[in-house]
C-alpha cells in the first residue's frame, strides 16, 4: 500500500509542511526512519532525531519548534501519539485477513448461532447455551464454556479460556493464554486443612476492553467480578474474585489485585503493583511500578513505594535516604566533639 503525505494528512486532520506528494509505504520509528517511511515525534527524548532521520515524513505536534531546517516533510497535528494510533488502526484494518466461517475440526454445541460474518478457528470449543454476537472472531484452541455471552465484534485469540457463565462485552479483545472465570482463591481453614469454598459467581467484562496474554480474571464467589468499559490490562495480570475495575483504568504487566478490591475509573497502575484485598482505590489514582497498597486510596492520589505513600513524600524520603551516610558522619563528629568537651571539664 502506498499513500501520499497529503492523503495521510487528510486522514489525520493534519497540516503539511513540505512536499505533500512524497509517497509513503510504511511506518517506522524516527531513529530507524528510511525513504518511504513515515515516523512520529512525541517524546522530547527523541527530538534530536528529527535532524538525522532518514524518514520521508514525520508527524509532529502543531507547536513543535524547529531549531534549523529538516529534510523530511512534516505533518503537524494536535496529538502525534494519538494520530499514529489512529493510522495504525487504519493499516491494521486494511491488511488484516478477512476470517469467516467455521474451520474443522472444531466443536460448536447444538443451538449456538454463528452468523455469516463470524469466525470459529480449528480446535475451538463452544459450549451449550453460548450466545455469540455479530462478527466475533474466535481463534483456534479457544474454549468458551456453557452459557457464556460473547458480544458483537469480540476477538478471542488462540488459547483463550472462558469458563462457564461469563460475559464479554462488544469489541473487546482477549489475547492468547488469558483465562477468564477460573475459580477464585477461596478456602476455609479447618483442623484437617482447607475446605474449598464453591465459586458460583461469574466474570462480567464490559465493552471495548483489552486483556493481555496470560492474564487471569477469577470468577466471583457470589455475584460477579466486573471489568468496566474501556479497561486495558497488560500481560500477566491477576484480578482476584469479586474485584471491580472501573471504566478506562489501565494496568501494566504483573500487577495483582487481591479479592473484593474495588479500583476506580481512569486509574493508572504500574507494573508489579500489588493491591491488598477488600480495599477501595478512588478515581484517577496513579500508582507507580512495584508499589504495594494495603489501605484505601483517595481519588486523585499519586503514590509510590511499599507501603505506598504520596509520590512527593516518597521523593523527599528518597533524598533523605541518600544523605544518610553523610548524616552518620556528621553525627559521629558531633558525638566526638561532645565527648571531648565532657572530658575536658
């Protein structure tokens, strides 16, 4: 596929600065740009590459100021990162294979309706009473248990397992190896050991959710474990039973949320963050990587550390810790001085 810079600018609602007829056939990182490629510039760390890149065109913000002339044609937009995401979506839609129909061998239970725009890959299993929306894509070796509801346009990549009774909202994407609806970690201690507590609830995932590879979301003991609209979960995340994750919250890899914890809307949770059970995290909370939360968090908080604390307070503490060797030396000197004064009396 080949487009002119002018055509790309029209798709991106951008303004061309330079030769708008330059032809573009691929997208590349700015530091790896070459003839025929378009790159983007959003992070200040990469600004210097604009003067050395071999890319034919670069997407920049409208207020980006050049220090001296550049070779590539520029497309000025409101938000370069969002613009590239939009363009990549267009490229993906144009190049994605048009999968339809039911491959064999696979198993689709009697009575399950698969519309003509949907796809069921080889070795997939679709249980009894499952409701499939329009245009779903279920890749090979996916398991969908009895009485699940899969919304319109949902994509389940190879090896996804959706246990019985779970619901997945429209246009959600679940990547390979993810497990939705496994039993929550519920056991009652007894004199002989641990008795399993039946987990009779389910998992409900709203629309436009994306769940990374090998992430696990446990079914509720009672009721539902709920994932809100627009939530984005990275790879290798654990969401325990009866948790709630609010709309448009994002979590990075290896985060873990213990049972019955409620996470608000528009939160940003870094990699390897651990949230204790039965706590509430407010809306628009930011938690830095490797932090540990043991208590409720107010909306709008920015936290770091284990146990987590206010980000500014943590910064002040970190500075103080760096100064400890110097302070120890000063204390030693003061103690020596005091000792000399005492002995000389």
